[in-house]
């Protein structure tokens, strides 16, 4: 297994910025990017997409309820049920993972998203040394955890 | 013109529908919303859509397999792929299979509207 490069990780930072800019017109502020440990604490709603093929691992997107509600409003959605909030965070994870194929190519095979509710939801999912990108959008803190290795 | 929207995300299905309805795209009526390829094929056989927006990464039957099935129908629909998979080979594969257009997620309302208009009026 080989770890990701700084350029690989910049791809995910740029993807987060692009996603929020395209869907809300407002870029997030990236507040930190660091090599974390297995004790990543997330927010209430979590979307996870697994990588297969030439890579293994996953990308996890963790957002609070208030942020997801605002994103839904901006996308013409008025249904704020738990199911729809989980669907929304799963779609963010799906989009960030799919966008990574521009750099990693079609050998980066991605799963359909899994959704989890609960701030501890991602802690059990990450391996020992994930990359963590934290950001703030419209006052709301959120994070993306990239846990990806080349085979 | 009849439109079928196919995506496993309710958010995306609703968003595409609302863009079509909010902008009153002339002559387009939504005949179905499908959560995966199997639902899409079932609805398409009954409703015979003219245009389909198609996600690629879906459970049960993915978008590539669904395009293949839809293109076997008599008078197959014009298909706009709406996907987060943004590598060139995925787009080329979808177009070779018969899709008429490709738009990446995330998209703005204007990007979606323009892409839909292109696919609805291929000439």
C-alpha cells in the first residue's frame, strides 16, 4: 500500500470547495487539514463512500443538521426529515468520491453511499491514520475524512 | 416531451424536478422518478419517456446497464447522464452506449437547464 500525496489530498479540498460553491454560491472556509488518528469525532449526519479497485478505503463526510437543512433549502428541498438529511450527506460523499476519478481514473471504483446518524458514527469506521479536512460554511463546522490507500 | 428522472438520491430527483418545473421548460412533463435502474426500466416500458436524466452509481442496476436496457427499446429516449463520475473514460463509455449528453455533479440550476435543453433538442 502507498499513501496519498499532498496533491492527491488537495484534490479533495478543491472538491469540497467546488461542491459548496456550485450548490450554494458560497465557498467554505477550510479551517484545517491534518493527518488524524482513529479517534476522529464527527457531526450528527455522516455519508460514507467506499473505494475499491486500484485503491482501498473510504471517504467520510460529516455535517451537522443545521448545515444540511440550509443546503437542502438552497436546492429547492423542503423535506427536512432524518431520511432526507441522511440522503443529502450521502450525496455529498458520493459527489466528492466521484469527482476524485478525474485524477485517480476509472480504476477508482466507488460504492453507493452508506449513511449513518450520530457523532460517533465515523469513529468506528476510520483506520489509524486518516487525513482530515475541516471546514466552515455559513457558520457551520463540518469535516471530510479521507481514508484512502493505493494498492 | 416526457421526462423520466433516475437517481438514487431523493435530493437530486427533487432538484431536477424543481428546476424543470420552476423554469417552466416548455413542453416538458415529468412522467416518473426512479431510484435505480430496475425502476427506471419498468417505468420506461410503461411511460415511454422521450428524455431521461440518468445517474450512474446506483444500487441494484447501475446507470451504464440501464442505458444499455433503454437503448434496446423501440424509439429509445434521449439520455442525459447526470453523474459525479467526472473522468473522461466514464463519459466516453456513456456516450458510446447511446447517451446524448453528460453533466457532472455538482451542477448549478443553469447548467442543468442548458444540458436538458441540448438533449431535448439534439438538432
